[in-house]
C-alpha cells in the first residue's frame, strides 16, 4: 500500500494527533531548556540517577533533546525526530532501570512518552500510517 492509498484520517483523529504531538513537544522543550543553565536542581537530580554533577553534561543532554524535538516538530523531519526522541527516552529508561527506580512512575515514563509520541505521529502523518498499517 502506498502513501496515496492510505485511508484518509478523520479531522478528529488528525487534531488528536496534533495535540498529542504538541504535548510531547512542550514537555521536551521544558526538559531541554531546564538543562541549559547550570541549575542546582538539575545537577542534584543527575547525581541521584548516577550521572556526573557537571553542568556541561546536562547542557549537552538538553541540546540533544531540543534538536531531536525540533526535528519531530517539523513535518518533513518528524519521523527522524521521533526516532531520535525514542532513543533519548530509551537512555532515560535504561538509567532508571540501572538504579532501581520505581517501575510504573519512573522507569516506564519514557515508554509512556514514546507511546504518545508515536501515536500522535501516526494520527497526523500518512507516511507513518503507510508504514504501520493497522487492519480494521
């Protein structure tokens, strides 16, 4: 099935996808921006989860997250952005698993974000619907 043969999505589904994607973009902008300045809360939290208390490490993670989010927000590069954000969240999941964080509230939080991220993209992008054709 080609993209042109993909069943059209309803207006409601399209807007649901946009809202879900918008929530991810807003969350990830917040996540990235708070890592840019050397905030004590960020370096303390990074130390608690086993990362070095180095503002440059936090800043680099923030920049990676923001670049990936920008790619996700632009329709032409949204699939690449989704892949990069999925990898970013995978790192967070691995970090929380390594230190034994609570499963449903901390460790799986990246999984929840990934489901919202890909669900939003699936609803708003016919290319993704063509790649992942759920049958009715």
